C-alpha cells in the first residue's frame, strides 16, 4: 500500500462567536484557497473530499450538504461525510489513499458552537434512553470524572491549574488561539467553580471555527510538500457509551488506539483534551512524560467543535513540515469523558 502524508493544513482563528452561517461556508472558502496556494493544487486535482460536522450542532438535518457550496458546484466531486470530528473523516480519506483509489484528498471540519447551548447539545451524545432524558450537561459530567480522579490521587486542583496556565502561556505564540495569557497558578485557583472541581479555565472555551487538511500519497506527496508528514500509524477505538459501565479515571480506548498506531517515542503530542484533568489522564495513560504537550495551547485555548480533533493532526504535522520534530503524535476524541479516541503518528524524512 502507498505511503500517505499530510502535505498542507489551514485553520481559521478560534473565536467565541462568528457571524458566519451554521453551514461553515464563509469559514471554509478562505481555508480552501490557502491550501490550494500552499500546494499549487486546484479543485480539479483533489481526488476525494471528506468532511466532519454535526447536524445537532447546526440545528438542522443534512447540514453538511450546504457546506459543499464552499467547494463549488462544478465539476462534480467524490465526497463523503462523517457525523464526527473531522479527524475521523481524515481516517476515511486515509483508507481511500492507502487502497490506491486516489492520490490526493482534502479533509475539512467545521462547527459553530455559539449557535446553541453547547452544554445541552452535547447531552445528545449520551444514551438516549437512560441518560439524555436527564440532560446531564457535558461540563458537569467532566466534573464527576475530575472528582473521581482526585479521590484516587491521580491529579489535584493545583495540577489542573498548572495545565491551564501552561496552555494559556503556550497560546501566546499562536495567532489562531482564542484564549492566551500568562496567569499564575495562584490566580487561577482563586477563581470560582463552574462545576466543582472544575473552574472556567479547566474547560475548553466555546468556539466557532474550521480546519482543512490535505493528504497525498507516495511521490505525489513529495511533489506537493518539501517535507511531508508521513502517517506511520493511525487507529481509533471506542469505549462503552454507558458512563456507569467503565472506569472514568482510565482511557482504555486511547491506550489501545495508541498501541495500534505505534505511538511510543514521540517528541511532541497534540492532545484533544477539552478539560485540564483529561490532558493529565491522557499523558499518564499514553506514557507521554518525555514529550512536549500541546505547544499550540491545545483545545483549552480554542475548541471549534468537530474541527478541533482534525486540527490536532494538522498542528502536529506543521512541526514535521518545519523540521522542528521528526516524530509527533496527534490525538482526537469524541463523546463524554474520552469515550472515543483516535491516534495518528506522523514522521518526517523519506
């Protein structure tokens, strides 16, 4: 099977609210133009298109169809969609490339979280018979997970605040971040609780945004990018959707995905951790103590739903493209308390 690489990446700035429509066209058009410019490709050169978004987030059925307007009506394209974070759309595109059906693919994700009440919308990811009718919001569920980990001595409120402080500081150098700054740990711990033991800085902000990744296979990748980020491992796994049937202080599906992808010995990791304690949990579970974590600031600095996971792959690839790292890891998650996890390992060189 051919080798597959990330050859281009673009993302819009994460913002609290945008005037763009829920179908994301206004966000996507400039990103498409950016990757066309970076690679020299045109729409006609893309062999396969795949997107990730959510009808629940947009508030209407088949919302992704409207987003196709950003591509253009002619000539016809080969297109697919996943009702997931676009990291899973990248997985579908990667399979098509590995099978040799096409040699280029463009993957995009978008989400306008500001259009509704996100904490309630995400309750629709839960079991529809026993959990969703109770409307437990996403932040409160994460608070339960954080409290369980604290009771086991896995982390503390101070350790969580240290993650938030580092994230904000790293995001200072990221022009696409929504939140940045240099607060002290003491200042963060002095803030009120949002859902005990979580404070606002422990939670990813509500963000609107989009991201785009271009994949290419074999020699085509070498033509399009001076230093392609080769995908040497890519896997996803899932845990039970029943919160009471799994240990919320562990992430077995993330561990299994990392093992299948060969995620050891990486220099840098972009982790899709919407809460500070989840970054600590992933770092512990995946054995990433020696890796630099979320140099972009992570999703704690900006979390466009259904694009943030794809952005982790693009951001990890950027370090390969720039020659700043030789082996990186990107992680994406979906569902409550790290229920579903995808791990992508990227390497530079031939």
